[in-house]
C-alpha cells in the first residue's frame, strides 16, 4: 500500500513538473486582424482609414463636419 502511494506521489510530481514546463514557453504574440497593413485603394484600406459607418442627425439627410 505504501509503495503504491509513493509511486502515485512520484507520478503526480512528474506530471506537475511537466505541466509547469509546458506553460513556460515564450510564445510569439498572434497578429491582430485590424493591425495588418491594408493594400492602398482596397476596401480594407477604406475601412481602416475612413470607417464604414455614416452617422446622420435625427430626421435629417444632411451630413455635418
């Protein structure tokens, strides 16, 4: 019974060390979708530089600066 408990402890320690070393890797940050350079003149370039929404005043069809 004690041998089985001791081997279980060793296995638990090994698993813990393995889990900690797996988490210790330095990972490269992933690219943000909006941070990529857009091709000039493309739809993505327009969305990044101008935006894709137009806001009107209530009950008016004219734009304000």
